[in-house]
C-alpha cells in the first residue's frame, strides 16, 4: 500500500533480524574523528574519568533516540523523513527536510575540511621544504588550500557520477579503516596510562552536564534523521526492544572505545587538546612514523571523502524533495557550492576548527532534538490509538509550530566560541549567563527536546479532534 507518495518495502522483501543492525552502525563509528572526540570532551574542562563517564552517557542517550526512531522503519517499511509526514504533513514536512538538508551540508563541510587537513599533513611530512612551515611539520596555508580544492572538486564530481561505485567499495573501505585504526591504537599504546583516568581536577556539575549534551550532539543526534532508513527492511513484527538495543549497541560500542583512547591520549599529553582544536587530523597523526602516517591518513581521507560523497548525494535528493526545480546533477552542484563556502570558512576564516565544529553540532543538535521529539510523540499517539499510522494532512500545524518554537528556544539557550556564529545564538541568555555555568551547559539541545515534545503532545489532539455530527451540536 502506498502512503504519502512513498512506496513502503513489501513484506515479501523484508528479511534479517534486529541483530543485523549492529554492523552498519558499528562501522559508522570507526573514525579518526572518534578519537578526537575524547580530546574535545576533556577540553570542555573535565578530567579524564569525567570525560569518559559523560561522553559515554551522552552517546548512549542519543543513540537510544536513534534506536527508537529505527523501530518505525520496521513497522512502516518507509524511510525516516517519509514517516515524519504523518505528523508534519505532505507540505509541512519540508521544514524538517530543510533541517535535514542543512545537517547533511554541514557534515559534508566538516568531512571535506578533515580530508583537506589530512592531505596537507601528508604533503608537509613527505615534502617539508615545500609544504611545511618553519617547524618542518605544520602544513602551510597553500598546502591546505591545494588539498581543499582537490577534495571539494572530487567530492562534487563523484557525487554526480560515482555514487554506485562508492557504495560498492564502502565495505572494503570500512574494513581498511578498521585495520588501520587498530594499528594506530597499537602504535600509540605506549602513550596510554590507565592511571591517568584518576588524574586532574574535576569539573563542576554544570560542566559535566555540558559534556553529556556535547556528546549527544557528537553522535546520536547526527543520525536520528536516518534511523529508520536502516531498519525498514526488517520484518514488520521484529521486536522493538531488539531493534532499539542492537542499534544503540552498534552505534556506541566503537565510539566509546575510541573516546576512552582519546581521553587517555590527551591525559598523557596536555598540549594535544590545543593542537587538536586547530587540526585534529594533524595533531593525532603527528607522532606516527612516516611509513605508517601516509597509508593511515590516505585511508582516513578516503573515509572522510566517502562520507562527504554520500552526504552530498543524499542532500541533493533532499533539495529535490523540497520542490526546488533543478535536475539532480544541478542539485548536487548547488550543494557542492554551499559545502565549498562552508569548508573555506572552517579552514581559513574560523578562529579554530573546534569552535566552529562545536557550534555546528549544537545548532544541528537543537533542530534534530526537536524533530525527534515530535516524531516519537506521533509514533506513540499512533500506537496508543491502535489505528496504525495516521493519514498525513497537507500541513500538520501542531508539529510544524512545535518544531519551530522549540528550535528558536533551543538556539536562544546555546552558546558558541565562534564569534561569528555567536551572534545568531544565545539570545535568550544574559551576558553573565552566557559566559557562566549555564552557557557552558548548552541546555538548548535538551530544552528543544522537551519543549517540542510537550507542545506537540498538547496541541496535536486539539487539531485532530473529531467534528460532532450535525444533530449532536
């Protein structure tokens, strides 16, 4: 049966068990960036054990949301954003689609920037006389610009013509990244001292809460808008608890292990945090021998570029779904232009990679938290009514307004270390609050989650209240 213009996966084509969800999510967490996350969480002002605890808690809480969204895929056979039409409506669903599109473009920008930093680190190591600064290791601006231009053009071109090829080699690339990451951990193991977990001065409660919220934006809140995409091929009667559990376990297992490694790596080298804030790829690879650095970074660059290519393809489809009258290849070019501008800002204008990255995560986290809350409340309402998925109206005003209000509230309660982005957020905070504990907590993400859910739970029944027959009025 077709619903909302989307063909669900037929029952005859469904296969597998919830356990199969473990592997795609496990592969998604294998990245050099996952090690940098441990450094970034510690850099908020937490000591080592606090960083591990808050990071793990944030990972689990956020991926539980992904797991809950994934249940809807098995029940309906539809992709995530299509299922959301039951709440937002056929036309109203364009608002969360815009947020999803901007999230994809933002991640493309981050991944292209990381690929460029990795390429520049290789050039500086193999040809320091041309591509390194006076210290012999730090890449020049020219090296970064060259790698950025090559990476951006490659991503756009392959995004237009080579998506099928990327999908074919994805499993081999994942295997290579796994092997190289394991080798990296072995080579850097002598820098890890478990006793460092107990060292350092602990941060306050507000900073710890900020660590949990930051970890949520680092991981699960970046995946909620595609959670059901992976589960919609499962049999309709698959256990919801099993789907949620295997999705969560697969999503957090590798990132938690790499988080702990990053935290301990940072504890053994206090200067690492400052270096990783400017260039996470170069900072984490600086101590590697050249014979390993080149193949390792090439593999990492391949992973970053592959992710950017898949994002640019998907966001191109989102642009078309918004009704923009352009062909697919032109949609990808528009997407690529936005990615190029964003990447240039991150590499050459932003005060630091980390400042802009954290701001991006917080902004996207606010929107995705609000959308997730509306999505899950609608699923709860459908299940409670026992009538199956609700028919989609043209515009689901309760959902649209709940998402809009919650997003505004959330953006008003977050802060940014990037002075340019800071002008657009934190407008509900006083200067004292923004620079104090409340600002460090970035509670706007959590506020958006609760505000959207409560607003939609209250207003949705009012909008769908049945009209009494003429004789009963």
